[in-house]
C-alpha cells in the first residue's frame, strides 16, 4: 500500500511537471486602468490557484475564530474525573439498558410508484 501511494504521488508530480513544461508561453493578464502582467502561463495558473487558497482560507477565518472562542469558554474538565476510581467501582452500577429499537412494518412505509423505462 505504501508503494502504491508513492506511485500515485509520483504520477501526480510528473503530470504537473509535464503541464508546466508544455505551458511556457507568455500569457498576459489585464488588470484595471490599463495595467497588465506578462508571465509564463504556468505562473499565471499557479498564482490563480494560490490566490484561491488565500481567499478560501480568509473566508473561513471568522468561523475558525468563533469555534475557537467557544471552545475556550467551555469549562475545563480533568481527565481523571471521567474514569471511576477503585473505590467507586465497588458502588458503580451500569446504566439501564436502552430500549429496543421500534420495528417498521411494510405498511408504515410510503407507497412507491414503479416507473418503467
């Protein structure tokens, strides 16, 4: 399995390398107010990909901050409180067994129309 993953990584690398070698022509990207950027097509594609990663990460930052602050506000619990001690095992009673799941009969399901092809 390890060799298969290395083979897959090598195939992806050589595919991208061949793409870079085949797209060395100059490309012109026009911006506003008559400005432009001339660079090999591979650099233009790489810059667009990197820009997309940056915009995506910046779009996710508010959610990350919200979850991080919510996690910081949770009360701290110690790991030892979740595990019963030796003294507690003598008086420990397991929780009641959950009730059996309800059975579903064919009459409870909605009718399905058969469509011929």
